[in-house]
């Protein structure tokens, strides 16, 4: 493998890792509805399934590229298969996130009421994870195709980034669950990702860099707030 391909592989791996953060957050929020002994299994299985799906999609890359051809024409505006998938995925992501957010904000009268809530089945959660995995996979593969021509490099980058996600998934989930403010920011982040997918479906050019930068700033502010609360416990 040449130096250029190695550089492309490293760049693509880092890009896939960054793009996979929203996947980790969504999977962690969904798995939180499971019994405690099933949550880590659901997270890991969700990430592993996303790897299998993305590598499998690489072998039908021609079909994925054909999804960019117009399917529906509304005047001068065209919707392709990719656009429809992003639109449905964005709406699904917003719906699920808002639903979970409203549930978290709903006051519980006592612990018994919270414990009595319906626990979603493991299979149900995996199906929902796979739905959003399909959307994220198609989006990231199309992005990867724009950067690299080699299917082998894309496969290596996907596997490497997913291995790193498996390593970082537990610390990220623990951080989100430990601090309520960060968990609320995670919900907002997913809603913004949903709107980003819808905007992309309607060919509205938005840079994901601005989205990630704004979330980093929000996380820094929340982290400073946490440190301030720890330093001044009597004021709260």
C-alpha cells in the first residue's frame, strides 16, 4: 500500500469515527430502555451490525451510487433514492429523539412508577438501531466515495473506525448517563442531526463542521458548569 493510500485510509478512518459519534449516542439512548444487563450487549451488537452493513454495502457500491439519480420530479426540484432515505431517516431520528426527550422531562411521582414502565424488547431496539444504521451507512459511504476510490481502503477504514467506536462507546455512554446536562445536549445533538439529514435530502448545503463545532462549544460550557458546581456546592 502506497503512502498516499495509507494517508487516505487514516483520514477516512478519522472521518468515519467522527461521523460515528451520532450513531453511538443514538444507540446509547435506545439501549437505555432495555434492562441494565442487556444495554452493553445492545450497544456492541448495534455497532457490529453497522460494520457488517457498511462493508456489505461496499460490494454494491454501484447500486448506492445509482440512488443519487432522480426518482421524483417536482418542477425544477428532484428527489433521488438517497434523498428519500435521508428524509425518512431524519424524520425517524427526530421523532424518536423528541419522544425520548419528552419522556425524560416528564416528572415521575415515585420510583415504583418509573420501575413499572414498559421495557422495550431487545429485538425491537435492534430493529430501530438497524433502521438508522442504514441511513447513516449510505450517507457515510457516499461521503467516503468522494474521498477515496479504493474499496479496500474504505473497508479497512470502516472496520478500524468501528473497532475504535467499540472501545470508546462505553466511556461516552457512561459520561452521558452520569451528567444529566450532557445527556440533554446529546438529545439536542441528535435532533440537529435529524434536521441536517432532512436539509441534505432537500439539497440544502450545510456543513457538518459547524454542527460539530457548536456541540463542542456547548459541551465545554456544560463541563465548566459541572466544575463550577463542584467547586461551589453550597450555591446550588
